C-alpha cells in the first residue's frame, strides 16, 4: 500500500518525534509492565518475543529490560535506527535485536531467530494495513515461526469504534504536537480512511502550525472477524480484553485479543 510508505518511510522523521515524546514512551513502558504481568500469569517468563511493527522500540526495549529476549521488526529504517540508538543507550543490546524488514515477508526476515514464544502486534500495527488475504498470510507466517504453547497477541481498535466515530474528529495532544484524526468509513468494504493532520505548537504556547497531512487506509475487524481470520492461520482465540489482562473486552474501543497456537 502506498500509504504505508508515505506514513512510515517518507514521513518517518516526523513520526519518530511523536513516538519519542515523553507521553508515548511512558505508554510503551506501562504496556510492557502489563504484558509482563500477563505473560507471567500464563507461565511465560524471560521467553523469546517477536514484536512486529516495533517502531522505535517503545515496547520492545522495556520488555528487554524486564528480562525477555526480544526481536523487533519494522519497515521503517528511521524507526529501526532510533530503536537501535535507544537500546544502545539503555545497554540492553544483548536482549533485543531490531530488524529492518517487511511484515509481509515475516518468515524470511526473522526465521533465524525462531521459534518465538510470543508474537506481538501492538498499538494497531500491521494487521489491517493491507487486505484480508495479506493479513491472513502474515498470521500464517507468524504461526510458522512459533510452536505449541506460543501466544499471538493482537492489540488493535475494533470495527465498532470506527463505526461509532465515523465523520468525527479525534484530537490527541502529544508533547508540543497535536494530531487530528478524522475517520471516513466504508462498511461494505470493512475499510476506514483515517486522515491525520499534524500540528506543532509554537513557542508562544498557543499558536498551532500545520506541518503535515497523511492518510491511512485500514482494513478493520470486529472481534468475531479477527477470530475467524486468526483461526484460518492456525491460532485459536482464548480471551479478549479492553486493557491488557485487566478489563474484559467491551465493543467500541481497544481490543486486546490473545490467541494460542493450534
């Protein structure tokens, strides 16, 4: 998809700044702690994790610091370079490796590090970026680099959220950046166009200056549709949450779905 190159490669420098903000890094650290607690309850400690669409490592690096062996995969060279710099500063290069590669070629890129005990798709990444058959292929490849007892975790936003927010503008302020998202839904195709407008707050603290516009096209899933997709790839849904291992899943927002290898 052209938008993937536009968003994660051509405009990567801008998005690195957003991801590197204090708020986003803190979110990654908190997510890693919750994941660690959840995996520990399932008997998975200090195991091997594949983080697909790992970005600048805001989840992978904290997980590595918590004792996991983590492989991070991302299509953006800027993201990977930033992740490597951060891992080096943290002194955890023995626990984390970042690979530049396309998730559509997942098995080829990460095969030498397999098998994995846990495969992560965090913060609405990769699954939904392309089309149904591509998502199916990616999850089949994830199955191929896993084994009995492995978990697949997909952290996304469900279809109901986009239905409820179609035509609305969602505004998030991250550091001195403001991101406005507007959704245009095509229910017949199960797609949503997401227009992102990036603003930066000037030194006066009030004036907002537009610095970029980008557009995403996402394939969106309900829990039932995601369950059917994963099952075709060899994964069985075992539970779903609205927050990692804490709040039972409620349609219309975040969907944290956990699958097991079959």
